[in-house]
């Protein structure tokens, strides 16, 4: 599943939480299997990991998005890339600031979220134009919707 529009994903709003997983990583220069596994283990590695994430959402109603910490091999590959202008136009259109610095985002398209925290994401077609930059904007869109983003390693 990837975000399309609110009509296509209306069923998601029947749930308190959703988990988006991905088993393919495209566009990485090196070691995609290690990166994929690190992301998967951080989000659904075992019952203890899942319980920790569920407890975090339960105890903090402002938590909207949980992402895995970056694998060390991707740090040098993070940037806006060729879709910067499309991304900037989109953020201008919804009157939201484009982040100067890319903070933690769901690299590889994997995350846990409250559907209502993704409400602005459901209202866009940016993902059809540039999926990678769309994912980079998710924390900003979640913040605009009144929620926050946390990496898995900082959950208590």
C-alpha cells in the first residue's frame, strides 16, 4: 500500500494505527539488503519492538509517525534530489514551509502512523510526481496536521 488519496484509502481511517512496510528499495547506491533489513527490524523485528511502538502511540496521543533510524550506509545519500522544484511548489501550494534541513523521514517508505496524522498526505498527489521527496516531507506534513514524528531508537 502506498498513499494515493483519501478516497482510495478511506478504510485506513477505521484503524487507530497503520504500518507501511516495503520489501524493495530502489535507487540506493550500496548495500540495499542491509538497509532494508535494518528498517524492517526497527519497525517489526519482533514482538518486543512492536509492543514498544504500540505503547508509545498509546501513551502519547500527539505521536503521529514512527520511523526507523537511518542505516549508516544511507547518510550520504540523503538530499532533495531532482524533485526539489516539484516539492517546493507543493509546499508553497499548501502554504507550508519546506524544511531547510531534512530531518528523520521514513527512508525506504516504511513507518507506523496514525491515519489522521497523514491527513495532509492523503490530500496530495505529490507522491505520484516524486515518491522519494514525498516521503521526505511526511514528517513536515504530520507536523502540519498537529502531530509529531519519532525515530524508533528514541521510543520509551
